[in-house]
C-alpha cells in the first residue's frame, strides 16, 4: 500500500527522501541512521522519494486503502 | 537578518518527556498503517507551548521582503526583490524544487511575435476560452513578458538536459542570490499590526515540521506565493497544497476570488490514489516551450452524460472525456510532442502523452480552481492585496489571467514566472517606503498560542478524521461538478458546522499532525468559499455548471465573485463587474457567442429546436 518499504540494507542514510517527500511521510531514525516510514497514511504515491533515492532503496506501490469512517472516528 | 534563540523556559514536564520518548520508540517500530483516522480521542502527545519552546530552538527573523512558497512564482519574486537591493527571506513548508505544483509542470507558454505568434489571435482565444471573465491587463503583461522569463529560466540552467530535475535549479538560484531560505516550515498565520487604525501585514508565523519550534518572520512586505490547493484529492500530486495562502489572507481581511471555477483532472480508475501511475510521463521530459492558445473552454460532457443519462450536443465521441482542450489542459502533453488539436483535444489514444492509459475517473484535483483565476484579489498590477503589506503571485493570485476555464498549455507555469517577477518588484518598492514592524513579544506570544492550540488540547478530533468527513461532503460529483442550490446548501451546512464546531476541537500529537490540523482548517475555508461562490453565481459559465441555472447570463454575470470576512466573522459574497470594454460582443447570437453547451441550456433559454 502506497509507500511500502525502505530497505535498511540498501539505505545509506543520506536523508534525500526525507526532504523530497512533499507530504512529510518519511523521517530519519537518528539511532540507526536509516530513513523510516513514519506517516504512511499521508503518502500521495508521487514517487518523489523513489526518484531521488541514490540507491533505489524505496518501494512504493500504486494501491492505497482508506480508513473506515465511524461516528466519532 | 537577526536571529533570536529562545533558550529559556520550563523544563519538559513528565508528560512532555513521555511523549518525546514515545515518539522515539515509534520511530524505531515503524508504525506503518497504525494512525489512520482515530477520530475523537485523547491527545496522546499533548504538550504546552512552554514545553515546545523549551524543546527546540525558536527562530525569529527580521527581513525586508518575506516570500511564502518557493515554486516558480515565489522564486521569481524573491530573486527580483533581492535584485532591488533588499534583504529577502523565502519560507516553504517543503523543500524548494520538490514541493508544490512546479516540479510537475513541463510546458511553459511563450508568446513570441518574432516566431509568428499573433497577439490578436491569442487575446481572442483567451477571451473565448475564459468565457469573458478574464482580465486583459494581466494577459497583456503575460504576452509582454513571458519570453523574457523563458530566457531567464534558460539562463538559470533549468532547460539543460543534464539537470537532475529542472525545478531543483530554482533552489540553487535562491542560494546563489543569498536569499535567506527556511524550509520544512509550515506557515500558519499572517502577522498584523494596527498603524493609526490601519491594519497592515508585517510578516508571518509558522513552525518547523522537524523540530516543531516556532518560526516568526517579521517583514515590511509579505508575498503570498503558496500556490493553490485541493482537498487532498487522490491522483493529483498536490496533496501538500491546501489553499493555505487563501485561508491565511482571508483571516486578515483580504478579498479572495475565483472560487466557483473547478479544475477537473482525472485519475486512473484502477489505482485512483496513485499520482505516479497518472503523471510519471511528466518526468520523462524537461520543461518545454509552448505557443498555443485554445479557441474554446472545456466542457464536462462525460460527467454530464452520466448525470442526465443523455449525451449533450457538444459531446466528444467517447462521452467519457471533456471535449475541447485535453483533460489536462495544463500539462499532460509532452512539449516535444505534436501540439494537441484544440478542437478535438486528444491524441489518437484519447489521452494526452504522460498520462496513464487505463480507464479514467474525474475528480483528481477536487478543491482546486483554475490556475491564475483563483486566490487573493489584486488591487493593482503588481499583486498588492487590499491589506497593506500583503502581496500575492502565481497560483495564489486571482489575477484572472485565465477566466472560467483553462486557456492554453503552459500558461500556468509561465504566468507564475511573469507574475512572480512583477510582484517581487512591487513588494520591494513598497518595502522601501515603510518602517520595520513593531510587533511586541506579547503579541507574538498570542499568535504562537493560537498556532499551537491543537497541541495543547487534552482530547478532540484528529485532522485525518475531519479531512475525511470534509472529503465525503465535497467529493461526490453532484456537489461541485453538477451544482444545484439545495445540494450546495446541504454541503455548506456540513462545512460550516465543521468550521464552527469541530475545528476548535482539532488535536495534534506531534508536528506532523499539527501541520495536518492547520491544513484541515484551511481546506475547510476553501470548501466554504467554493460553496458560497457557487451558490452566489446563479448562472453557468465555463467550468461552473448550475443545473438550476444552466445558461450564461451576460446581463448579470459578466462579473467576478469576491469573498471577504465581514465584521461578524462571516463570509460575505459580492460581485465586481467586468469592464464594459472586456465584455463579449452582445450583438452576436448567444449560441455563437458561446459554443459549448450545458445540459438543459437551450431548453432553459427557449432556444431548443424541435
Ligand atoms: C501534475 C501537474 C502538471 C502540471 N503541468 C503543467 C504544465 O505542463 N504547464 C503549466 O503551465 N502548468 C502545469 N501545471 C500547473 C503549474 O505547475 C502551476 O500552475 C505552477 O507551477 C504554480 O506555481 P506557483 O509558484 O504559483 O505555485 P507552486 O509551485 O504550487 O508553489 C507553492 C509553494 O508554496 C509552498 N507552500 C504552500 N503552503 C505553504 C505554507 N502554508 N507554508 C509554507 N509554504 C507553503 C509549497 O510547498 C510550494 O513549494 C501542472 C500542475 C500539476 C500539479
Ligand atoms: S511516494 Fe511521494 S508521498 Fe509517498 S513517501 Fe514517497 S515522496 Fe512521499
Ligand atoms: S534517499 Fe535512499 S539512501 Fe537516502 S535516506 Fe532515503 S532511502 Fe536512504
């Protein structure tokens, strides 16, 4: 669904995907120095992160599911 | 530039500390697919303004000209204001070159008489496609200056084949010009002060989406270049654009216009949320020059046919796609490809190059209007708003370069460049004549308190839930595509309830959600504007179709709809007539004056034959 995986074995921790994501889905994990998916529900499937990642560590798929709506949430 | 760092303040309270460690833990666990729509709930990240200012470095900047938004318009505005010898600061909620609409555009309209472009032909094409609610002065400006701006971006290196991405060149240009750049900072508030009873904009406030510290920028002139926005609709890559500029400007008393026009991009039926499936083609080519103007606006025959069950007279063969210009009249078409046929609008596949080929559904940009025909209403040709100190440029300026429909490929990008430059000059000239702001620390603290309010609520509604309710209200085609009084009023009652009752209860657990909270509130302002403007314009024109008023009414509606907050805090709607000289020739019979037909139009006018 949308952004699916940032492969920690490939990620070199350059931070490019973080600054490339227009909707702030990705953040750096300071402990591991790897990029992590923080807010996947806000992924707009634009592939900016994929296109700018120098080592092709990110997988984004075309499908996305939407949360169920109830009375108060 | 002056920078003040706030280091004092109480230590983190236990709750704030727990939140901070909790966040770190989530970062480890990668809580994919957890959050979603929690709706009304306890705010697990609740904190206080004091704790927030203790945890990060607050930024305070004083500058001459502040530019909000670093797309094509903002970058031109900043570069020109800097060239006037002023101190310039540009702030963006994302990173310049990777945010907003600009990275996706690949055509740039250039009017060039030396290449054989005919001025009269362009003007008449724009007027007809706009259905006469465009502004001919802003069109003149674009015709005069688009070539020079094209030469500028060429000189900047934006057109070179070896650039990683053309719009990254815009960021380099800011740095090269020593423009103070503040990125990943969500601007939420225009700062105002009263000088002798006159309210003036003196900068803006926001917060860093990384550190969450407040960012306060005091400025003599502020240029809103924050683009347009949608309701985070699926399939159009502008979900970071939520009409923030319009909402912020509206709240300080600025006049907003163009809200009844609607953009109607498509998305793929198979994976409607995927912008990449739809738009990957835009990345295959660089930015190319376009010299082409349409002869008529768009129609939504496919959507109308689904609603009425019958084809309309101007229907395109498939019945699925708008006739007239291509569905993505602003992009889609690769600049190297053959120019689209303005009559049929589509290539042989029925889709412009760069878009996916599967079944397409409408509504990818719901919430967006027509580029260059919505936003802050200018009172002069340099983009000044009715509030002193506030300027606007590009997609956030209701210049009415276009009117009720798109007018040609590439107008949006080149319009942003042209307008950015003139507005940069205008704001710089204004900034040179006024004194620096004198906002007190207490006043700044009050603005901060309001900005961080969702972080301080113990419980309330999540922005994601409110956004979803808003989308469910605004997305169905029968609200904004096929409009009718009772349905518009029904939607309006939900939207005003959300604004009045739910927005004051929005919560945010962290900086990311605080951004969403402000975006949600801004989208609701945009939704209310779209509904009120649509109700007010009791006719149909261009992309505005009222089922209950299915024809143009030139006696009443050769006019623009203006929205402004009244003394009671309610949204007031008025209209401003188009200058007589810009009206169509009313002696031409109606059906020839306007070639596109709306369902029910001829019957309504008593012109139906047979
Ligand atoms: C998919 C697509 C294809 C397109 N194709 C074409 C084309 O081929 N030709 C053409 O002419 N036009 C095209 N357009 C339209 C064109 O891209 C825009 O009209 C133009 O780029 C707008 O430029 P701008 O600078 O006015 O706004 P934007 O480029 O949208 O820039 C606005 C900036 O403001 C920032 N911002 C917004 N809110 C805030 C806030 N609250 N705080 C801080 N910063 C904020 C954003 O992050 C963004 O960087 C296309 C648009 C899209 C989406
Ligand atoms: S696909 Fe786009 S929205 Fe999704 S994570 Fe990547 S850059 Fe962000
Ligand atoms: S861009 Fe690629 S390599 Fe760089 S941090 Fe992101 S995933 Fe890692």
